[in-house]
């Protein structure tokens, strides 16, 4: 949750977490607002994740994902 985080592969999380208030700013500094590029987006109210469009889980607990087995390439044997 730093300015450098805005420019790596997790930039979207670093940006959204700041504007949505999901994670606290380190040392109380607003790293998004102080950045020339992302600060502009924030000042214009730009966001990418809309909580109102997230699907609610109405079935209780989420099922554990099932991973496909790895195939050795020789028939259907799993390795």
C-alpha cells in the first residue's frame, strides 16, 4: 500500500483499496492522492470495482474449487 504499489502487477488492488478504504494508508499518507497520475483518477471519482454489482452468496458457504488432475500425457493416468 505505497506509491510504488500503484506501478506493479497489483496496481488495481493498491488503487481500489485506497479509494474504498479497505486498507489503511501507511503512516497516514494518502499515496494515491499524492501521485500525479492516480491522484487525478481519484479526484475525478474513478473506480473499477462496484460493490453494488457483486453477486451475493445465497447458497450458504462457498464450495471449495475443484482442481483438474494433471495428466502425464500417457492415457488418463494422473500424476
